């Protein structure tokens, strides 16, 4: 019983919630750009596209660090957090796909 109480809340760790924040920031950029400028195809990528790309790529080392640290220690909880992170990335990428 005490072992279950000793498991950390993984979503409280920065390596767990920072990728989620980055994905939601990317989603906000996509939705904001679509709301302000519409969904017409542009010939050149703007600053919003570059910021989105930086946000998405910057998650990779943080997610890798999280996975390396927690898969062996708490596999069930770590896989749930990784699924949340993958879902948030998928949501942001789906917004780009459907809105541009």
C-alpha cells in the first residue's frame, strides 16, 4: 500500500508537462493565425509557421529525457503521460493539416 503512495505524480514533473504546454502553444498559434488571416494557402511560410516548427521540434529531447527517466521506474504511468504528449502533438499537427 505504501509503494503506491510513494509513486510520484508524473504530470507534475517539468519533463512531463512542458511538452504538453509546447503542443498547446503550437495549437494556439495555428488557431490564432487561422482566425486572424484565414486559411488561404500562402506562398511563403511566415513567422507563425517557423515558431510552430520550433515548438514542435523542441519537444523531442524533453520527451526523450522523460521516457529514459521514467519508463523503467513507473512504466504504466510513464506510458500514459507519453500517450498524452503524443495526443497533444497529434492535435497540433491535425490543426495544421486541416486549417492550412
